[in-house]
C-alpha cells in the first residue's frame, strides 16, 4: 500500500546517501562521517581526493561545489532519514528520483576522481 511505498522510498534514499558516505570512506580510509568526511577529503588546499587537476580557480570552485552538494545531500536527506520518525518525515516520489539522479552525478564524478592520499 501507500505506507509501504513511502517506507521503500525512505529506505532507498537513506541507503543511497549512506552509500555515498561509505564510498568516500572506502576510497580514502578516512574514519569520519558526513560533513567532516567531505571537508577532510575534498579540501582544496590539502585534498585526499581531487575531481580535477585543481590548478585553476574554476577547477577549485568545481571541487568545492561538488563537496557542497554532497554536504547538502547529507544534511537534507540522510540525516532526516536516519533521525526522524518515519511518520513525520516524508519524501515524494519525484524528490526521491531527483535525489537518486544527483547521487548518480556525484558517483560519476567520483569514478573519474583521483585519490591523492589516504588517511593515516
């Protein structure tokens, strides 16, 4: 029924956002989570992972922007899915699909990214 459909959507959103966090941890060995993980891994001054050569302002802005999208996804979707009772947190089918497309874009960028160093 409708409750089961919503529950499946919430679970898909939570697992997909958790999967992004887990992928970044796996790439780097960083034992951090969410915003702290993204800040440590994609910091343009001392990056663990680079999505481009980071040579120009435009490239550094791109790296910062992708990091901000990831942090936004965690704040807006993963954290509420993890911490709010299912009765009070809803996500429409359209929003869930758009989020999955956004995550797909991020994962494609990570596919081409270079790991420069790992956590010690």
